[in-house]
C-alpha cells in the first residue's frame, strides 16, 4: 500500500542496497539481510508501478569468486530496472578500514577512489585476477538487452557526460589483458 501511495505522490523509482547476494559476504559486512527476500521486494516495488534500482558491492575483504557469482545471480534474478555494481572501497573511520590497516592490506595514508571512476583502490588477494570492468560491462549489457529502457534511467541517474565518462573509464580498464573474466 505504501508503495502505491508513493507512486501516486510522484515517486518514479526506489533504490535498495542489498550490497551482496552472498550470505557470507553480508555477514562479513554486518548486514542482517536475507538475499532470498530481495527478489520478492523488488517484485513488490515493480508491481506498484515504480522502477527498482539496486546497489551492489564486489571485492569486499575475504570475498571469493563464489560470493561474487552469488551476487550476479541475485542481480539477474531480481530483474532490476537498473543496478550499480561498485567495487568495495575502504572508507576511513570504518571498522573494515581499521581492520585492513591492522592487517597491512592498505597503507596508513590510503584514500579510496571515486566509486564510479572504474578505478579500483583495493582488491582482495583471491580476486586480483578478475577484470571487474569486464564483469560490470557484461552485466550492464545483459541488463540493457533484457531491458533497453534502463539506459534512460542510467542517464537520468547520472548526467550524460558522467555516464559516458564512467563507460569510457570501464572500457579503458577492460584493455588490461592480464585479468580474467568471471
């Protein structure tokens, strides 16, 4: 009922942030969310006439290839109108940042990159052979083929210049041939 009222009030979309499709990663993130419930919530959002946008993070410390595959499965199962697949960035002042400092996985003067730049400032050891730009591009292409109107949402969410810059940056990162696709 609330979703229908939001639609009538002029809302166009709702963004939700499951952040991962992996129980293990979500536990590590201290998120008490059950990824099995997300598809039903996305369906409720869409059935109310609103668009559903998802936020996800890959490359969280100790994350595995299986965890990332679980996230991709969730994204596809939900059929989001648009989603964002960001690389993990250790943020100063957070517990995980302090943990990575203590383990010497990041330097004392470490500062994260801009999320949408396509540049990655931290990658867990097990995931260093993955080209995350290819992973993102592959999933965005899958989304666009399944739902061409997602391009409009992407451009609405970012401006056209930022969207083009983000895509260009990801294409440049794809050219790093020493990485493998997931």
